[in-house]
């Protein structure tokens, strides 16, 4: 993983690359603010992390630095100063010239920012042509230099590839190369490593960090992943409901968090070195127009008192450069990073094996992608499948779920062989093995109500109907902390975390014995991730459900699984109890995964 910065620029004295004053973004046709009162300074060579849950306004602040507000909103107040020029006061022509040249932007999904029909080399050269940089030969040479700078091949073969021929990490580094080529003064990165495995994420972050330091580029790194920020940022701004609620150096935020919201986010982060009882933050981030009076966090805050509901707090100085927007900063005591630590899961000596996989070989067409994989899963046990992208973990899980049929070997469930495809399995097997997909935006029917989605398995397997089914749906929604208020809603009214809870409720409606969880928390806020992990743990302990948990997040594995299978290019390279593998890894590949994993402990 990226090494932590050795020094923190003194932004009180350092030359500012970009200064944001009193930024306010407002919904069109109203006075409802999306973000309000944002003050931030970015120094040359500094990485500032902007963190918070979905809906907190992080991306709105990031894009405002480029003079942009999304459809339905406008920048109503404030300034963004770049070399004494106010970006927000410039003409449209001047702003267009400035974007990419002096302030660059790297989106969350760089593949969508690249033209799929144009080769990589041509896209980079075109960027330089638009800025009238050099001759054609000089532009090509600059393109090669830019690719080499981010650790990518720069030969003709690579330059002639199309975006779809690159891995996720390569696409992200191409986006970084294109952002750095004009040598901007400010770089805005919007969730640039979401969905990448830890090794690829580590390479991208190292590249970004080195380029910012060497070229003295000020970076605003927008993310919901505090563990990543704890490893790369010089300073951190924590956002909630459109405002910065805490701002300080990395050590201020991670060693002495002073706002209850910051502490709640840190409490939801899993640790690599020890298991934790993870949990979420009650409620959800209020959107524009629904934010409460007084402190915007008071209705979710464990430290709130009566005055919090009526007092709109101003930033309070905790130490030089460290502020928190809370009236109780001196009264809530110190924070302990070890809070919530629990004993590691101890694999049971006596195991009631529910699912066994023996000699599994998997193919895509004629190409073999999984080789001779064998392991088992006991009742009320969680086994994690971990590895880089392309290691075969999702492919194995899809075979178990009956979603991939081209395999050989044996998959036995409750002492009988599972048919290869879900459609050829008897209803009893389909009912007892349920699959939860990574992306709830794609796995839930947007035309159906939540009630219809969750009751569908009951009707399909003849478990309940009529009022009994409705009552059962309410019970399941209560179990996943949603409740009956969402019954008649469609999924478009729910957040990503709430949709994933609906997906879990739908799987539970079938009364399964095994849940196959495929990267189900990879794109979620840490608070939502904590709530879902807590829910799954409760189901495992109290309902005896077994889980096959696919993830690239080793810290999360520590808090949920008892056993682990480490996969590399379709083969199990190391396996055993989570404690044995993570505390004393035998394989170099496992050690590299652990070394590249972001950590705050």
C-alpha cells in the first residue's frame, strides 16, 4: 500500500494552489443548498482527502473546482481562486480553456471517459493537439513519456490498444497520464479506485501520489474509503449533509477525531490486524431540502443533547489547523481506535459440512480459468474467497449458484451433487442456495415495488401467499433495518446501501441454508458496509446460515469469516483459518495482498 506522507504542508504559510471560500451550490429554482459554506485550501504537492457518506456533497465540491454544477443546480455563492483568478467569475470560454490544462479531473469510471472506438495512443495525442502542443512527433513522444510515468508500457502495441483491451487498473492509469500531461496545478480525483482490487488500487494510488509530489500538483481526493485516505492524504476534510464538519491533518483526523460523525465513520472501518464488531450509523444522510434544523447530524448522533437540535454549530478550533463543527467537542471525551475489537473467529473443530467443492475446473469456451479448486463450507460458517481481479473467485461463486455451467469436478450440497445450471436444479436446491449480487442497481427490478421484489421467492417456492406473505415481507424488511415504510416504494427511491439490504431480504425470503455473497459491499459507504456485515453476522449466528463471501477486502474478511481461500489466476495458493493466513502468511502472493491493503490500525 502507498506509504504515508512524511510531511504535512503548512497551509497557513505554503503558497496556495487553489483556495475555496464560502462555496454554496443551490438547487435551481429554490434556495435549497446542496453544499454550503465550504472553505478549503489546497497547497502545491498536497493531497487533501474529502470524505463522507453518499449524498454528503463530496462530488459537488470536487466538480465546483472546475466551475461546474450538475443539471438542476447552480453555484450560488463563493469563490474558487486559482492564481488570484476566480474560476467561478470567468467566462465560459476561459473556463473551458482552464479545464484539463490547469485543473484536471479524473472520474470514478475512467472507462466511460475514454472513447471506446479510438485507440489509447490516439486519444492521448488528441489531448495534446487540442492544446497545440508541439509537432506530431513531439506529441507522440509526450504520450509515450506520459504512459511511462504512470508505469504503463509505451510501445506501439500498447498505444494501438482500445480501452476495452486494458484492465481496470490500466484504464485508471491511462486517465491519470492524460490528467497529468498538461501539468495542471490542481487535480480532482472522484472515487478513482472504487471497485479495484487491493493490488491494482495500491499501484494506482502510488502512481498518483508520486506524480503529485514530483510535479507539485495539489490534489483533492474524493472518496468514501477512509482507510485509503489514511494512507495517502496530508489533510482530511470530512463532509456531512453539504458541510465540512471536521478538517485537519491526517493525524488529527485518525488519531484525535473530534466530531461524532468522524468517529462513527472510523468505528465502521474493519481492521487488518484484529476482528471488530462492525456496525453502521443509524438513519441515512439527509438530502437537500430534508436537512434538520440545528446540527445536521444531531438526529443520528449518539452524543446529541437537546441544544444540538436548535444550535447550528460554527467550526470550533481544536488545535492549529484542526476544526470541528460541533458544540460538544470538549465534552465527548477521547476516541479509542480499539473500540469494538472482538476475538477473532475460531473455526469449529467439529464441522457439519453443508457444501463441498472437489477438483473444480472451470472454462469459458475452451479457455480454462479455474484449476482443481477444492474446499468446503460448514453450517453456520463463513468462508471467504479472496484474490485480485481475474483470480477466479466470482467464477467459482457463480458455479455454486448455478449461474455458470461450463465446469467439471464436483459440487456437493447436503450430501448430494448439485446440477450445473440453476434451471436444471430442483426447486429445493434453488431455494436453499441463494446468490446476492455485487450491484443492486442491476439485480433488482426497477418496475416492481419493494414488497413485490421480496415476496417473489415466497410465491415461487410456495412458502407463503396473501397476508401471510406480506407479514413475512415486513418481518424481513425489519430484519434488514428498513421496515414497512419502504413496502410500496420502487428501488429508485432507495440508496445503494438500502437496495443491497432489499437484495439480502429477497435472498432470505427463500429461507436459504447458504448465501453466496459476491462483493456485496465493494462500492458502499463504510457505515453501510458495517451495517450489512453486522446483519450477516447476526443471520449466521442466530439462523445458522452458511456464507460464501467473495471479496478483495482483506480487512473485512478479518471481521466476518472464519476460514479463507486465497486465489491467484484460478488456483488456491493458500488456505486455512483467517487468523493463521493473515497473521502468518506462507505465500508471497498473500503477503503482497496484505501489504497492499489500506489500513488505519
